[in-house]
C-alpha cells in the first residue's frame, strides 16, 4: 500500500512539474495570415483564409504542442477581381467539389510531435479538412513573436478530387494539381 501511495505522489509531482514548465502562448488570430496557392496546368490562383484561434505550447524555449482552427467560410480569392470570375471561383471552392464549407466550417491542425533543429522545428501533426484527418509534417520557424511556415497539402487525402489527374482521365489542360500550398504567418 505504501508503495502505491509513493508511486501516486511521484506521478502527481511529475505531472505538476511538467505543467508548471509548460506555457501556452495564444496566437493573435486577427494579426495572423494564411495565404493559399492552388495550381493547375494553365496557371494558378491565390487567396486567403482566416485563423479562428490557435496556440503553441512551449516547455522552456521549445515548442512541444499546439492547436489551430481555420475558419473555412472566410476562403477568399485574391488574384481575380469582383465581376471577373472572383465570385464564381469562390463559390466553386466553397462547394462540395472542394471544401464544402456549408457542412465543414472549420479545418484543424493539432501538433503531435516536434523536433528542434538548428534554425526551426520539424512539426508532425494531424490536419483535419472536411471531417477527414491525416498526418502532416512541415518546418516552422520562430523569430521573436512570429512563427512562419509554408505547408503543402495533398487535397485528395481529404476527399477533394475535383479535376485531379490522379483520379480522372483525359482532363488535359483542365487538370488541377493535387497539392495546394499554405503560407502561414502567426503572431503571438
């Protein structure tokens, strides 16, 4: 009985010590940016998304975790003008062919593992888009109160197959790349 009590006290001490050194830093969503680029055979399109909320967990000066929620209903196209295809493309990207934002209003990234390198972190996490979760890895740089990354996402892993040469034949110049890129700038 005394051994169990000592083990319980030791476990509580370890957990308390770990929690005492972990610091959760909230991300300033309104000051952070997410820019996207989608490519196709005949060119590309660019746009933005808004971060709803997010945080990074630090132990000392090392990132050990974090979580981010993106408001998919803020998806906007920036390379086309109003009345010249902007609304049409935004409507299509919000439809079930792509992100289905009526039913899937948010996307989420949960950091599962980090590895500190010389100038950045190798981040491993789980990304959820359209209710589908897949592992993802990327590099994250931190300078002062800013964290930055560029992430490539394979949309087909999230059941976004429209125009994918991996799933449809004879698309010709209508083929859309499976991967899209996110350039993220987070303010803490």
